[in-house]
C-alpha cells in the first residue's frame, strides 16, 4: 500500500516540492523516503524521483557496467503530481537533497551541468527536450537511495556504484557529485566541474543513442574500425576501453568523445581526439557540433 503527500512552496523564485512516500506490503522490505525536487527555473518542478530500473548503460568508461543495482527494496514509480509540464531538459534538472549529514549539491556543479546541456547541438537538445529524460544530481548514490549503503560490495576491489560518478536508469541520468569513502557514509571531495560536464555529455549521448542507435550506424562503425587499425601497439592500452569488439566499444568512444566536445575533460580526452579522428569528424558532421574541427 502506498500513500503520498506533496507540499509545494516557493523559495528565491524557484518552485520546490516536498514529497513523502511511504510503501508497505510491496513484496519487499518497508521503504520510507523523503525527497525534495527543485528545478532551476521558475517553472513547476518535476514529480518525485522514480525507482531505478535496469540501466540503459553505464555512463563511465573506466569500468564496465555493473550488475549491481541500488536496492531491491527501492519504491516503485510514483505517479507524478498534477503540475505544469517541464518542457525542456534544463527544466528537468532535479536536485536530490543530502542525507547522512552530507553537504548539499554545490552551485558550481549545478552550473557546470546546465552549461553542458546548453552546449548540446540544437537538434540534439530538442530531441531530449521532447523526451522524458531528466538529470538527477545527488551528493552521492546513497543520498538518493539510503538503504543501498547496506548492499554495496565493498569487499570487492572494483569500484562500487557509490564510487562512480553516475549511472543511467531508463532516461534518468543520475549524477553523483562526490564519491563515497569505503567503510563509512562519509564522502570525498567534489568532482571537478569539467569532469562532470564530460560525464553529463556522455550520458546525453547514450540516452539519444538508445532512441536512435547512432553508434550502430554502418558509416560510423566503418570509421571506428579504420581508426582502430591505425592505433600503435604501444598506445592501445591507453584506449583499451574504447577498442572493445562488442557494441560497448564504439558506443563509449562516441559518448565520451561527445562529452569532451560539450566542454568536458578527463584523462581520456586527448587520447580519444588523437587516436579516433575519423569518429570525431563523423560526430561533428552527424550531430551538427560547432566549434570543433
């Protein structure tokens, strides 16, 4: 059984919705959560955060997609409140409140993510505007799903979801500003704005790729294979994540390079530009990216 109460109020020209969701008898352990949704415009805020679904794909190239999900006891999707529609991706930026005495998401991070969305090519951004895609920013995954802290496989040396910068669930692009420290609920320092810009651009490409399968375009695959042939053996370990033979290789090559062209940067940016010039040229032409050569 589920009950929901929503209270809306206005703070400094923004609309905030406080939602309390209580579920029981759902075939899982009882889950009580409180979430605040805040848009960065004067339009009405989106409805509460939905439960995670099967990921459309990881948003970080550093680690292959994990099979771990944030908690089997997460609540089922709650019907949206009757509010004015949020008609653009920018108006569907959702700020998740902190838990565990964590610092809230910083304005620096919010502005960096908005900057990435504003940099999207117009036709690309319009498609995301017309979809139900959202960007949900949290201090960390455990702030959005507090119970998930009990399920993190911290005895495994591989990075957990709470140590990664985010993940895609359906068309919800989840961004985590800070990594969790192992063995505690404390968080590390905030990730650099340019790193998060790349990460959001990467996820935007993946969401559009799920809608239009850009990374399976035969011409793109031909260019990607040609680039791969010309990578010197001593450079291949640097770009190994982007040379995988399955669909993940070309998809993540495009996604991460697109994130770089949207103003982001990480340790892979220079090598991608250097070793995948044909893929870069294809992306510029296909997506109408300006300011790149």
